[in-house]
C-alpha cells in the first residue's frame, strides 16, 4: 500500500468532518504531475438557532508557489439594516491569490499533512521513506485485529493502526523535501515527543493494495479514489490579491 501511495501521479479523496458542530464536506484532488498542485471543493452548512442556515461553497487551488481561492456561492440567513438577506453575488467566483510575498503558500503542504502519505517519489527516495517509516516506528499496525470487509463490491482488509506522531512527522518532512516543499521548518518532530499515539483504521483493497478509506474515529472519515490519474490542475487566468477579496466580502452589509 505504501509503495503505491508513494509512487502515484495523483489521487482524489473525500472527507466528512465536524467543526464545532458544523458539518464540513471536502473533495480534494492532489496531482503530482507538472505542475504539482492540489484542488479542493469545500461545502459548509452551518445551522442557526433560529432554524436558518449559512451555506458556503468554496474552491481552492494550491501550488508550490501560490494559493488561490474563490467563493462559488454564499447563501446566508443574515440580513442587512433594511432587513433584507445579504447579497454576496458580487464577490462570488472571483479568484483571490496569495503568493510568497503575502506569506508561505499553505494549501499544497496541508494536502500532504495526512496520516496516510502520498507522493510521486523516485525509487531511491521512496525506499528511503519506507525505511524511515520502519526506523522511526511511525506505524504500529495491530495485525491481530485486522478484519476482512466487503466494500463497494471489493474485498478489503481493515487495519487498526497506532500512529507515532513524532516518528511520522519526521517521515512527512522527508516527503515534503523530496516533493519540492523544502524542509517545512514549522513542523518539528520533537514537538510531538511523548504524545500518545493517534489511533486510526485504514481500509485497503486486497487486489490493488490501494487505500479505500481512512477512519479517524468520530471526528473524520476519508475515502480515496482516482489513483494514478494524470490530470493536471488548471490555474486561474485572472485573480486579485487574496486580501482584497476578503476585504470585499467583509464590506458587504
């Protein structure tokens, strides 16, 4: 499974999580073919005490050098001073861009910060990462608790795993450096020393040895698809500074 994960041209994943009681649906495409990039669609549906809701649909694109984001739609129950619903149509579908001048781009690096690694490494670098996974004891696989499962017509195995955060962060830094992100100085394995292991379960297809699902418990679940698809992510042809886009959103009253 790890060999497949670290030698793929791309992968897609979908996740459902809860942020302070608000469901967040995210679909993400990660591409390791030129140009390296990630693209995400996020839907947030926040229920209000009065029965109304705020629905926000956003799209973001991240490369090694820049972040882009836009609001596809904003549907809110909030009203202006005249008692009418706020109208965000003027700021929808405008791309905001943030590059190194506004701070280190984050979207692509965040796409790699998963407890299941993905990359497109050379054979030698891939072997070094796999060896580091073993040396740093990044995964403690509970083989005696592995269970068979039939999912979407596929025969699979569910592996309970305890992730050693300190060791795994060290591996992530290796992957990030080999992918072109540099050393990620803000990510320090020593900061995780002594922390209890993170318990997850990984469902792997028996035939393809590809990840089908990662369960983080009650907080989040991820499903994976589109392994190896060489689908370049198209960057926006027009954009404004991300700070300017946010200002336009905040000025709507």
